[in-house]
């Protein structure tokens, strides 16, 4: 596979500067095959901050204030219910 070259390589060469070094970590298809879903547990909702523990470390995300966490489903994902404010 040839090294990745950004679109502005010709511009960089016109400045007589060295092109940036790029490291290819794999094709997008190879990376997608290696991805995995984190196992989650211990979901908590604190204000608008929804957090849990995963086998990869803690996960924290913000959710809209009109949602409430009502436990987890069979896959360990939170069950969010929308409420009317």
C-alpha cells in the first residue's frame, strides 16, 4: 500500500519543506474488524451526566435533562425514558 499523501503535499513541496510523516495503522476494513463493544455495568445518572463502568474503563456522557434512567436491558445498556418538562 503506498504511503498516504494529503491533498496539500504539493503546497508543502512548493515551500521547500519536508512533508509530514504519516503512519498507516491499517485499512478501515481491518480496523472495523478489530473493534469490539465494551461490556458495561453500574449505570448511574447524576443530573445530565450518565456514567458507567466498562471493561475498558469508565464511560461518561451527557444526556438531555428530559431523560431518566430506569435500569438496564438484557445487553447491559441503560433504559432511558423521556419525561415531559
